């Protein structure tokens, strides 16, 4: 499994949150996720320490195209595993809740696409 590291710089200056669909899409392009979607590798997506929130807008910009390319959220989960560098269990719990909410939103958009 290869590791793709999101960085503090991807959050923006002085921010602890990943936010903005446009910003998520820019990070997607920087990380070349379209190419990753097509290969046979599995990836760990590492969220940096100090992250307090992972908003749906950023998540959708970063991963929605992958969910579509891979044919749904289950296939996305097989290819990409999201992990957290923070060691605080409360922070990890909040981030996991964010990701679960974001994935629900992605599934709604995926199921409603035309």
C-alpha cells in the first residue's frame, strides 16, 4: 500500500480545517488522484496532525471524482484508506465522524447524478 500525505499546506495558511470544494479539487490535481484511480495500487490517505475538521466541500472536491471513476463508495473504500496522524482519540473520533458525513453526502450526489 502506498501512502498519500495530505499536508498542513493543503489546509491553507493558519488553518486547522480542510475546506472548500475548489481547494479540494486543486489538491486532487496536485496529488494526481486521477492517475491513482486508474492503477492497481491501494492507497493510504494520511490526514496530518493538527487537523480539526474535514468539511464536505473539500472532501467532494478531493474524492468525488474518484468515487465516480471507481464505480461507487465501496470500490473507493477498497482503493483508498483514510488514516489520521493525530494521536488524540477525541480528535480522531471527530474526524471519523466528519469523513462518515462526507461519504454520505458523496453517496447522495453519486446516486442522484444523471
